[in-house]
C-alpha cells in the first residue's frame, strides 16, 4: 500500500468500514511506515476524545469580560450625551449671542436726562469720546473717575453698556440693577432691556424673558424690540 | 528500512540490550494501536504487546529470524497470529494466556510506557490545536473527530464546499503531524 492511499483510508479504518483484506494491508503498512503511523496516532488521539478542542465561543470568559462590552457601550453613550450637551449648550449660547446682537446706544450730547458736566475736559466727555471711538476700556476708565456724588443713571448706564460690550456680563448687570433699584424713570427701560440682553448672553433665558415680558407691556420705545427678542429666544 | 533492519537484527542476535529497546520503542505503540482496533473493549492490551514482543525476541534468540528478514512484517505477522489465537481461545477459555505454561517474559511496563507516549502525543496535539490552528480548522476537526460527522454533514453545517472542508482538514492534520514529528523520541523507525 502506498502512503497516499493509506491517508485516504485512515478515517474508514477507525470507523471500521474497511474490508478485511484492505484492513490487513492497511495495518501492515503502518507497521512499516513511521510517517503513516504518526498520521494514524493523531487520529487515534482525536477519536479517543482525550484531546480538547475548545473554540473561542466556548471559552469561559471571566464575568467582567462579559460586562466589558456593555460598559464600553455605556461609556460611549455617556460620552456621546455629554458631548452632545456641550455642543448643544455651546450652540445655544451662540444662538443667544446672535439674537441678542445690538447696536451700541448712541450717546447724544444734547441729552437732557441727568446731564453731567459736558465741558470738553470732564471725565464724562472723555469717556464718551472714547465710547464713540469704540474704546470701551478707555471709556470705563474715564467713567470710573467720575466722583460718586456726580454719578447718575446716565453714567451708570454707559458703564453697563461698556461692560456688556466688553463681554463682562455680570458687571453690566450690576450697573443696570443699580439703575433699576433707583426706581428712577431715567434710563429705566434701557437698563431693563440691556439687562435682559446680558441675561440672554449668560444663557439665563427664563429670567431674560421675564424682564422682556415686563418691558413689552410697558409704554416704552423698547417694547417692540422686547417682543421680538421674546419670539426669537423662546424656541431656543 | 532494509539496511537498518539488517543491522538491528545483527545487534539483537548479539544480545545488545539497546537494540531490544529500539525495537520496543518503534513497535510498542503500533502493537497497542493494532490490538485496540482489533479487540475493542478489552483492558489487558499490555498482555498482547508483551506476547508479540516476547515472541519476536524469542524468535531472534532461537535464530528463526535472520538478517535478510524485515522486522515490521515479522512483528505484524506475530500480532496477527496472537489476535487470531485470542479469538480462537476465547471460544474455549476466557484467558488469553495459558496458565502454568512457561513463557518468555519481557520485564517492561508497556502499559505505563504507552500511557506516557500517549500523554506526550496528546500534549503536542493539544498545544498545536490551541496555538497554531485557526478557528475554522478547530471547528472542522471538532465536527469530524469529536462529533464524528461525515464530510457532507460538516460541509452543510459550515456552509462551505466539501473540497474546502477536506482541504482545511488535511492542512490542520498536517500541522498536527509536523508537531508530532518534532518529537523524535516518540516513534523511532
């Protein structure tokens, strides 16, 4: 018997399906041939079931490994949610900034409300020059030089506006609150409106809308703007 | 094998103990395999191995085998005779060896030697399966040899052609054979 033929007959030999003469020939061959006996021995071991053939899917996996993918998925979801919230929050802030865009109120030198000294060298005049030149830091420096006794809602208002334009929203709100607390009609509507703007930029939408609603019900040049802001901000 | 057999027989005739050991190492496992296949369900295969090898060495001692003979067919012939004798005697007597009969005995623990050989072979196969076979090959071997499925069944089970299954199985077995072949002291001959 040739080795090739032997190899084709090994499985039949173990299944007992070889004819007697062939079986004898087969056995005589493996007594003579070491290579073929090795082939036979491998099958013998496999058929004896002494060899364990463990597939990947049958391997015992520690319990934490079962949870590993679950934990990974959960962590991914948490990260995705946080990322979404951050992006969403950032988008909301951007939208708030967009709808709260405003043109800096124009300083009118002939303004009669709470006039301060308008001599060309007074701190207020210097501040307003800087303000009109969009130099808000400089304007604030000049406004801070105005003595407490000469401070009035006009000075406070422009300080608030400067802070707002410099994105110092909390400081702006403090200045506007100062006007609102005075219960003085002078610059009251403006303070209300720009405080609402500052609150929108701080993403305090509910508080801002509350103020804007009050303003919209008042007989004020800002009421129509307040209504527009409410309609713009509400869906966000 | 002829020249090796000639030399080995000459050494055996000269009474060289290492020559006897070589014959035992080469044929012990084959004789075990033969009787395991031919006489299933028995527990005293060692007696058969003892009888075959003892008969062979006795024949050499008595000059019944000469340098021009091949060892493998001679031993295989003895194994066949022992097997037929067993079935013949089984009809009359359950003992395979006659009690009280003076017989030439070899002082080897063939059972233990065979157990150790099988353990080494098993270990080598196990390592190769675990470390060198691909998952698909493991599945194929498992279906063939553990679940004892036919080629057609394995083919339809895995949804692959019979040719593909057959080729993969042969490759896997070849890898196992390469591992066993590295163990030079296992099957000398």
